[in-house]
């Protein structure tokens, strides 16, 4: 599994998504509850940036129609979205947040 640097851990604010682009893939990096998650930044329902939404209880909410996605699995738990979005493995090395675009299952 190949990891690439997404951002610095010190650049993240609790419950505030940070949008990055890794090899042409838009990714939201989220620090919440002391853990860092990486999820594809595009809502599976409306094709808009999830990084513009709000984070609550390990979920990210799409700002446009209110679909919520679990940051751990990418699965939606609020309509209108019915399809999950990819989530990606994350590891921390020093201040670097590293993400692998290999999709977790």
C-alpha cells in the first residue's frame, strides 16, 4: 500500500474537513474525536464537495441536501444518498497525515 502526504496534522482543526487533491482524487481529511479520517470528497448523491459540510459524531454531512456519511465506512445513513463514498487508509508520521488511495473494504 502506497501512502502519500495529504497535509500536516497541525493544519487540521477538530471537526473541520480539509479538502486536498491526491493524484487527481479529491479527498476530505477530517480530525474528529482524536482520530483522522480520509473520505472521498464528492457526495455520491449530488456531486458536490463534502468538505463544505459539517462533521458530527464521526459523520460528515453534505451541505446541499443533508446526506450524512460515516467517516469510518463511507456508508450513507441519511437520505437522499443511497450509495457509499470511498474511504481511505490513514497513518500519521510526525506531523504528516499520510493517505493511501487504496480503498478500504
